[in-house]
C-alpha cells in the first residue's frame, strides 16, 4: 500500500489527466447517442448501396449492375456493431476517442502532456463530429475526419520517434505503432475511391523514418546489438506498405473469385476507368468546370472506335441516359462513369464486370491508336489527375474562392448545421440494417417512438450548437497563435536564437507538410466537386464542401495543434536571454 501511495503521489498529475481524458471520452460517447447518425437520405447509389454492400453473403453471391461501384471499408465497418454488440452510435463516439488519442501521441512527444491534453480535447469534440453533413448523415463521409486524425497522428508520432534517441522504450513503441499503422492504412485507403494521393504520403513517411533511423545509428557507438535493432526497425518501416499490398491483393483476389474481375471497382479502376480518362483528354471547346465529357468529345470517341461504332444501341443509351434527363442535359462532372455503367449493363452481353472490362479493353486500344495517328487530338487543358476534367488557367483561378470559403468555415463554423435529425420513413427492408447497427435508423412508426426521437434530437441539436459556439471563439485564436509561433520560431532558428534539435525540426516540418497536404486535399475536393455548385448559391457551395472536405479540416486542425505549442519556445528563458 505504501508503494502504491508513493507511486500515486509521484504521478498525481498524470492520474488527474488520465481521469479527465477518461471522463471526457465517456461524455463524447454519450453525446453520440443524442447527435446520432441516422439514415438521412435513401440514395440508391450512396446510402442504400453501402448497406447492401455490408451484407457480404448477398453482395458476393450474385453480381448485378450495382456491384463493384465503390470501395468496401465503410460497408465492412457497418458490420462491427453486430460483431461487437455495441451500437453504431457507440462505435461512432469511440471513433472520435481514438482520433483524439492519436493526436495526443505526437503532441505529447514534441510538446508535453498539457499541450497534448489541449489537442485531445479539441479533437474529441471537433465540430465535424456534430455537423448534420458529417455526423448525422449515415454515409461513409462520417468517418473521414476521424480516420485522417488516426492515420496522420500515427504517422507523426512514428516520425518523431524515428529521429529520437534509440532507446528500448522507443523501439518497442515504434514497432507497436508500425503494426497499428499497418492495420489502419489499408482501411483508410479503401474508404473512398480518391485515395491515390495517400501512397506518395506513405512513401514520404517511409523516407523520413529510414533517414531518422540511419542518422541515429551513425551518431551512436555501433555494437552488434544496436545494429540488429536498427535493421529490425528499418524493416518495420516497410510494414504498412506491405500490409497495403497484401490487403489490395486480397481485395482483388476476392473480386476475381466472385466477379471474375481482378480490380477494386468497375468505375474507377480497370478498362472502363481508362476509357473515361481518355474521353476527358479528347480536345473539345465545350469542356468546362461543369462538363468534363462534352457530347462532341464522346462523339469523337465513338467515331474513332470500331468496337463502339458496332454497338449503336450503346451510343444511344449513353447520349440519352437517365443521368442527363434522356439527353436533355450535358453529362455533369464525373457522372460519365455512372452513365457508362448504366448504358453498358443494358446490353445482354455486357452484364458482368469481366465482360465490360474485356469490351472496353478493345475500345481503349482503338482510341490509343487514334491518338497516335492524330485522328484524336489531346486537350491542352490542365488536368489535376487523369480521372478529372481539365481546366484552363482561368478556370484554375476559380478554385480559390471555394478554397478560402472552406477554410473560413473551418475556423468560424458559421454555417455548420445543428438542425435536429429527420430521417427517412421506415421501410421493412431497412429493419435488418437497424438490427445490424443496434439502433433505429429511420423515423419511428409509433407516437412514443416519435416523441423519444424528437427529444433526443433536440438535445443533440443543443449540444451541437454549444459546441460550434465554443469552437467559433477558440479556433481562430489557436490558428493565429499557431501561425505566428511557427514563423517566429523559424526566424529565430535561422538567426540562431533557438537551438535546433531533431524534435523541433520534425515538429516544424510536420506543421508545414500537414498544411500543404490539407490545402492540396481541399483543392482536389473543390476540383472534383465544383460542378455540383458552380453558378449556384453560396449555401450550396458550403454544403458540398463541408460534406466532402472534412478530411481537409482534420489535417488543418492537426497542423494548428502541432504549431500552437511552439509559442513555448519563443517565451522560454534561454530564447529571451539570447534575443
């Protein structure tokens, strides 16, 4: 007992912080039961598709026109409640607890436990976790922010450890974090189809980790034991990449086994995706922010391909698609993939992904030949990626207004919605999904149920409103402090008023890189989604950006939370004496 008392006395501050974190975590999970994800929209190719995919026994049993359209991480997550016995509300609340813990790790390592507690609280109750678009609307976008916090929190902590002195504790922590990252990375990668940018980030991380381990090995006296440990740590750097490759190969093998199609999706991988990318690159004066695949570009593609020419019914189905009100409208944005899937699956010989892939392979060979012979000319617009429509320099300039508006919202939360929840009406086919998630998803059918739902929704709306108000005041302050601190520390470091150490250098670099990735990510979101709100009212623009861009906000906040503790460096005794 005396030993326990002495330990408690010595670690009193740590215990107090632990209790605070535990109590706040419990409150966050409880809040998730009031601001609750529900089946807000009944989109056949969005919400309903995710639920159908989550029933693996049905999904893999028989291929249909809706198979292989989207990634599978979120459908997998929808099964976790039935596997664990926890409701989806609880899982959702816990996801924010994990996100907060993931940020706690790197901030504590580079700035100490008090700054880490601030970061933990900030992330735990982040407004994205209460907004109508990214909390209540039960779709895969509600897990993007938490996933990014967890993913990049692990990456940041690993980078800090790699450049620290190689101790036994650090080596064990490094290995455990690498194993965790190896599990997290594939899951996050396969949430959405636009995750290609994550691979360069992983390569950059691996380079940073390897460099840190090698530099540390050079600094110390080399013994066989230290060399073996360093080699082991170097090998661990490749674990997340290997895990991704194994997960990806397993994913493809499953699709090959059940659908005879060895790609992730039909829309964004394989020959159909390649065809769509080629259409986006065909010269056209009618291409715009709103229209990526104008009809004249499609006409040129069909005329240049003998395979397509021999299928006049396919051309008619494309040019008179339900996606364009039977041809009354142009094909908007990335809708060409949906138009093509709808048109191709109407053909009796093209009902399966395998047949579509083989068919489109012939088409692509013909289009490549047409490009080489000059029959088709390349568009000279700027393409962010092959899977996005090109833009002129003037159109690139139109990215900035939405970009600035997004980050302004990320600081002020003026248009975050605290509206009460009004889910879709109950239908019998949704009952199984309610049982799977362990909670109601739809509007109750009985009066008592309606009253209870409205009461909880009202409390949830109040929680959200209070949360936004608090963050409306503290976030701009943290942002200003973080920006000023980062630049002042940079200047003081250049002027040699602050002693540079690896930890500070990594902290400064992380802030810069996270800001860069955040801006790049949001530019990508605007580029891909602007067709949905161009020439529309401001509210529509904000609605779309907040719905799709929560990951950008997460990276932005993480950069702020890593930058704010730098203020301590400025006001340290040693710095003041040197200045």
